[in-house]
C-alpha cells in the first residue's frame, strides 16, 4: 500500500492583547500529534507582553510568522489565510487549548 504524502498545514489564529493565553495556546499547537508546518498569528493590536511571549517561542524554534492587520477578527483571519503558505488551513482561537490529536482528527477526512 503506498504511503500517503504528508499534508502540509498552516494553523491560523488571531489575537488581541492575549498575554495570559498566548503561551499555553502556542504550546498546545506545537504539542500536536501532527504539528502544523507553520502558525500564522494575526496581531490585531498587541501589548508588549504578548509580543514578548511570541518572540520567545520563535527564538526557541516555533514556526510562527506574524501578520499585522488592524481590525476585527474577520479581517485578521482573512489576512492570516492570505499570508499562509500551505493549501490546507486550520483555524482556531488563542483562547483554546488544543487536544493533542485536534489537528490529526480535524484533517482525517482529507486522508
């Protein structure tokens, strides 16, 4: 039986002053049984503390790319989707803590 090609996935999210949630969110995204190839985080308005947490994760090797798009959540999601480099896009909110198999389960119909 031939091996399925690996699905390349961009995980997009928006955030606005989410210093208390962003670290745990990123950690749960990176701990996926099938981690995303990139995380596109659209910053709608960010305090320095939030940005510091994100930059720490990037410096530690997290595949996070920041997108700036002031406006509401829809504007942010559209900007993050447009910036994503993969055809498959998963979207969730920073306030979420992702179950370890969230992405694998979400993408199972595509396999």
